[in-house]
């Protein structure tokens, strides 16, 4: 789905000028950290952070398979923010041992994480479904692609998702 959306949007090889700017927090020989902001309900910009993360990981030189898995995961997390939160901050930390992504949002929160992890479970609105979103595969897709996934959430406050990919 991620690759199809990127190809449809014409973003597969270039970073558009309107792509969200990342703030590079730290860079050393073995560690690079970036942060990004995502606005809730901004479907026009949805996918821009995942596109930027994919380009960053390519520029660092990671293997295509780990880049694909990370890009899918960040895209799914980004879409969850756009659909269910007011805003979020994404932190990408890349090292020679792992890629670590944290998404912290201010939003509805998840009342039952186990239920939300079930394929097909969705709280998307009819309007979101009409746009082609809300199939209930976001969190399951993240889990499938990540080496480790941790989710903490408080209803009416927000959600923190930590996604880890081990470099082999």
C-alpha cells in the first residue's frame, strides 16, 4: 500500500519541496537523529514524513529491505496520526545497530490496544473510509514489519509508538 501511494503521488524518486523539513538533532559517525512534525487531519501532506525518512535511510546506506520495512511502518504510523490525532512528533534515530522510530501523538488514544492490533479492526470515520483509509491494517502492518513494537496509550491524551528495526 505504501509503495502504491508513493507511486501514485509521484514521490518514488524525489523529495518534493513541500516535504516536511526534518530537524537534525544529532549526527555522529554511528548515530543520526531527526525529528518531524505531523498535523492531524492533514491528508494533503500524509505520507510526506515517511517519504523523507525513506530518503534519509537510503542516503545513510541501509539495505533496501530494511528501508522498505521502516518506510511501511512509518507510513502506517503517520496515517494513524492524520486520522486519529491532533498532532504528533516523530523521532528517527539511525545507527549501525538499529533504526529506532518514536511517534508521540496528542489525540484520542487507544482504549484497547489488543483489539486495535487485530487485522480489520478500525475506528475510522465514514469520511476517512470514503477516502480509501481505515482498513484496520495500520498497527498490524507495523507489527509485521518491525522487529519490535511497543505501544503505550492513554484515552483522550494520546499514544506513544516505539518501532525498532535491528540491523543485521
